[in-house]
C-alpha cells in the first residue's frame, strides 16, 4: 500500500509543477490520477483493517 501513496504523491507533485508552468491539461490529468490512487489506497487500508479485525474475532 505504501507504493500507492508514493505514486499519489508523485502525481500530486507533477500536477503542482505542471500547474505552475501553465500546463493546465497535464495538471488536471495528474491531479485526477493522484486523487484516484489516494482513494484506492484508503479503501484498501480500510478493507485490510476490517479483514484483520474479522480474522482475530
């Protein structure tokens, strides 16, 4: 899961640099990629916590 968050941060940095340089389309695409990866990481984390809780019960 750490890789997903790493890639989300990389996409966020790319989006910020692209926005600073005036590349709006690239910035928007990179921002959407970062947002999707972030939410996938959060969902997988929650699923992992629930599965761990159910396994211990």
